[in-house]
C-alpha cells in the first residue's frame, strides 16, 4: 500500500485548521488523576506536529510544551529490547490485543503469566525487564535515554523526577503484576528493580515536536528519514507498526484503527505517537483522556487528519 503524498503547504493548512478546531472543543476528557502528578496538568492544551521525510516540521498548538509520555515510551523500549534479544522476547510476551484494561491482572492469571502484548502494563514490564537483564537500573535507563536522544537528534530529553516519584508511590497494581510474573519466571529480575526502570521510563518528558521526531524510524522502515541513519531493521519496524495498529490504544485499539487507520501508541499523559508509513511521523498531545485512557482531543485530531489527507493503511489507492 502506497500512501498519498500531500504537499507541505496543504499539510500546514490542515494542521492549522485542526488546531483551531481543537481549541474550540468543550468536551476535552479528564486528566489521569490516579497518578497525582498528572492530575495537576492543565487540560486546556493541545499540540499536533508532523515531521515529513525531508525533515520539515509542521506544527500547531503547544508543540514546545513538555509532557509525560507514559505508555508511549513502550514503543521505544520494545525497539530497544528487540535489538538486544531479538525474537527471544516473544517467548515471554504475546502479540495479540488484550480487550482488557491496560493494568488488568485477570488475563495474566488465565494465561499463566504471559502478557498478551508488549503495550499493556504487564507486557511492558517484561520488555523493561529484558532491557535490564544483568545491568544496573541506572545503566538500563541510560540505554533508553541514549536511544531516545539518538532518535530525536536532541539531547534535551530527560526523566521528570516528580512524575517518577508519583508513579512509584502509587503503582501498587504494577507491583502486583510484576510479582505475579516473577512467580511464573516471566520477569527475571527482582520486581522492584524492573519496576524502578519502568516507572522512570514512563516518566520521560518530551514535547510533541520531539515525539514526532522520535517516531521517524517507524515511518521510514527503521531509518530516521528515507535516507537517514538506521535505528532498527526494516523488519522490526514493520513488526512494531503492526503491534501499534492492533494493540497501541489498550481496549480502544479497534476503535482507533476503525476511525484513524494508522499505527499509533497512546499514553495516559495524553500523548499519541502515530505514523503514516513512508510519509510522516506524528506527535499529538492533549492531557484529557476518554473513558478507555486515550487522549480525547488527540484521538479526534488524528481522525480528522486521516480524513482530510486520505492517510489510512486501509485506503484504496
């Protein structure tokens, strides 16, 4: 499937129009108040950023405002883990949609400690555990941050310590998941070590502009642009895109595929990373969430973007 190339001037108009429409929205969702630090974020914010194959940045709204990327970090952790241990990872985590909330323990018990996919919390903890391996937590976090800085070409990416502390102090369900999987041998390190890395990984703060830059390797077959340096293999990029399309939005993944039709990964900080293969990488953010934990306005904005550009992996060409 070859997606339609849209002239940059038209893309700028579309982004400006969508940004204006989102500013007028009154139904903005609710911020993630179960993480105290996220409960303080102003929901009246929105950003939409596109990065094209030639490196042009097209943006609207609060594109330079930092936010906690939360579960969007799972995409980058997965790429790093696949680079470290390859297909061995799939012995410990599945590749199917869950249909359950992102922090559910019910399915995990039924399937004997093997998480359904790497984007629910249990699966992401296993992925982080694989990165940790025999390293110290600070070394594993350093690897994740180094990878993120390479992808963005920007060293100004760091962990928000207040968010990390907030998550650590309230992450009781994640502690339960990690201990449960440790009993099955799916988590191989001490749960508190794996979770320490996981909580800090989720607390990485980025702007929508940086997020769009970071996603280029998924838009361009593992490279940072059509002819850019390679981050991962083309095959792994394709695999991650497939998982983003089918599992990237918790139990709202089918709805996102239906309405938007693009690979994407959401986070409860309100961010969504999405890609149009061969065309653009997209960072979108608004803190208010819908009932299944995805950004209300970012989801709507990406739906409008797909409609107005004809960008969908299911579109007939």
